[in-house]
C-alpha cells in the first residue's frame, strides 16, 4: 500500500444540479433504499492514483473528500496480507461535515430496536467484498476491486450475505447489475424490529428478523415463519447482526469508539496512536504488524494467529502481561494489564474444548457460549435493574394536577450495599470480586451509556404515567371552577406539549389515553371566552 501515499480518490459521479451537502436531492426516489443503505461504492486500483473511488450509487449521494479517502483506503486489505481470491470484511468510519438528515424517519426503528442495533448517528459502517485475482490483461497483473455497502445499521450478517450474492455477479456484469440491485433494495419493506421480513434480490429471497427491544432473551435463534407461499424458498438468516457467537458477542452496547479494520492511512491514525496522552477508549482491528510495535504501550492487545486444526488444541488458556509483547514475531495470545475479577468457568472451557475435539457443529458450540454469556450478563445486570427500579417514584405519588416527582439519583455506595442481600451471587455460581467488577464498570463509558438509556426510558415512563393520571381524572370541571384564565390556559399549553411529546417520542401510552387528552384540551378551550379560543385555536 506504499504506492497509495498522497493519492486522492476520484470524485463520485454526480447529477447536474445536485446539492453539495445533505444526503440526496429532494426528488431522489430512494426513500426505501436509504432505510437500509446510504450508498454503494466501487473502489478500484489505479496505477497512477492508487486506490480510487470508481463509482458511487445512487450517483447524487454526497460524500466528503475525507470520507471518500477513508473508504478508499479501508476497502482494500493491507498490502502485506497477500489476499488472493475473494475476501469479506467490514470497517467503521467517523462521519465528517456535520450530521445529515436522512430521507427516512429513524425514530420508529430506533424506538423498537435494541440499543446496540440502533442507527449510528455519527458513523458509517462499510461492508466490503474484495476480489484480487491474476489478470494478464491488466498492466499490474492483477484484477483488484472492492464492492462496498455503506450503511448506518450494524447488520454484519445481513450485508455480508447480500454482498456474497451481488458482488460476484457485479464483477462479471458491472454497472447495469448494480443499478438493478439498488432498484430491488428500493422496493424492500422498511426495517421493522420484531417482524420477519422477506427481502428479494437477484432471484433470491433473504428472510430476516430484526430483534426487538421487547424480545425475551433466548438461547437459540428466533423461529422463522412464512415460508409456505414463497417461491423460491427463502434463504433464512438466523440473525441480521451476529456472526458466529462462538467467536463474538456483545451483551451490552459498546459505548466507546471501535474500528473493525484500521490502517496507517486512516484520517484518525495520529489521533489514536499519539503517545502524548493515555491510550484512547477505542478498539482497533489491524492486520499490519507495524501496529504491534507502534502500540505496544496499549494495555490490551489480542494477537490472532493462523486458524488451528481441529485436533490442535491449546493445553491451557493464559493471559500474558503487555511487557512480554516486544517483537513482531510475538506468539498469538491476549496481552493485557487487566486483572480478572471473576474466576474462570473451567467446566465451560472443558465443554468447549471437548466440542472441538469431537468436531461438534459450530451452532452447538454457539448455543453453549450464548447460554453461558447470557446467564452471566443477566446475573450482573439484574441487581442494577432492581436498584434502578427502586429509584422510580411510586405511582400513587403521581398526581394529575401537579408536576410529577423526580427520579432519585443513582448512588453507587447505596447500590453496592444492596448487593449483600440482592447481588449476583443469588443467580450465578462463579466466584470472585463482584464488588470490584461493579466499581470498574462504574468508571467505564459503558455504565454511563447504560445509565443514560435506562434513565431516559424511566423519564418516558414517568411522563406516560402522568399523562394517564391527567386523563383518568374525573373532576377536571371541578378543578377549573376556582382557577384563573391564566392557570387554565397554562394547563392547555402543558397538555398540548405533553401530547406532542408523547406522540413524537412514541411513549408507552394507549391510543385511548391520547384521544382522551385531546378531548380534554377541546373541552377546556370550549369553556374559555371567544377571544382566548381564537388565540388557542387559530383558523
């Protein structure tokens, strides 16, 4: 990749008169497409320019020069990797040039989706299908090209499956094929959490179910349905976002930055690798051995080796100190300054290793690991959830004509004291320093992200209960008798504000409650003098 130094990508082809900022011109017919993808890019290797942006589709989607450069550099594997054939991977980049308003409404999706699967407001995901094959007709001797799906959705499994269908066909038929596929995606239903969706593309139907935040935790993939009347039979993806859980899992939303693939050409390279301050809260996925030496001062480094044969098993699992990570030929392993707070589950490790020896199917290994991590996470989170619930005002204290009481603050010492009688030891057999683990969690950005989300949900619940209390009050006329016009008008304005807020934030309020609130507003306005009615209900 040294030939890429200083090279800039070509500008994307644009439609005359298209806007230079924002997502697309108002007339663009890509509302359904943009519910899933921002755009599709093709990156090729140019002998003069290096990696270059050959195509952006739809053509009126605008990327900044910095975004184009990042996509170009991250769409090819590092030069030393020598990947021949087809390779799939993903990356994540920071959006530049300010937040842009999409042409689809994100609120309904984000309200129903788990926090970890909500759209990224400030980052793009890039899902890459890279092909490198020998080609004597090319001066360099190799055909090198990447097809990239750019999205705000973390649907790794879905978009990799989609690429495996369209990329080989695109490399053979080029632009006409890509245009046809994009038009098919523009006919897809919107991503709806909790629903099974059929997504037709290139004669194949991908059937997926996007998780919902109200789903109950399960140890196996959700059952699919609706096969009967579909021809051809759909390709069922057990998950839109998870790969093999035997290899990866995220029980809580990761609230720091992360880059699945990162190179020395990335625009944040200097920011992340500076030694003038503590290492940043970020996870970097790299393939260039240069980073081992460059970042050996980082507290956690996982070096992955070549895949093992099924019978070639490690005798034991060890954590190694970062001080042992000094050379480029360091053995694979986890080098960390972290001291584990909980003891290992040796029984689980033995079961997984035995499964490898017996060549147990990966999905069975995944089920074992999923159940273990789910139960461990629940044991950790349940005491936090119970304590948060105790901070909520009692429902009987919510009065219809008074400002609702506030949620009490989260006091870490009070929570830690509660663990003696209601801690994770009630549901988990693992021993260790649970108090130390919670204290470490409190210092991390992940606690702040979890707490902010839970507090937001509790505020919404409190607002919903207050609105219901107002609508269930039977004596509104009696309340109005001794009130001044100013107080009555103030009530109308507050009720309207609550109604708009409830509808805009999709609060957990019954439709009948919303209708009753609107009826109350009309009743109150009707009792006022004509001049005030004209002010509150202008024609």
